């Protein structure tokens, strides 16, 4: 459902990725056109069983992004997304 839903920008509060399993979420969304991302824990993206936490994935370019980690798996992510000429 997450991959098939046609929203051009997707925000996740509880994001999990496991490259070797059916939960290979980042690659599946990348193949669906969500090639731009802002992740709370980007260093975990390629690790097995990675709980990344908060994530923004977009079909539009992310021109600026930031993150604040409040505790091990709690934090926030923001992104400036280019849509059209803005």
C-alpha cells in the first residue's frame, strides 16, 4: 500500500528498513520514484534490521534538509522540497 499510494511526498513517523527482507522499504520506494530522502538516522539505511525512525521520501528534489536527534530513536527531520520553480 505504501508503495502504491500516489502521494508525491511521504512522511513516516515509524520507519523501518531491512535490505535482505520483504521490508526492503528504501529500495522499494526508490524503484517507485521516491529517489529523494531525508532520514533521522541515514547511517543505518544499509544495515540489516535498521530502525531509522522518522523519514521523508519525495519524488521531488530535496534541496535542503536537517535532523535533530532527541534520544536514541526519537527526533525530527525537516526538508525543503523543490516543486516546479519554487
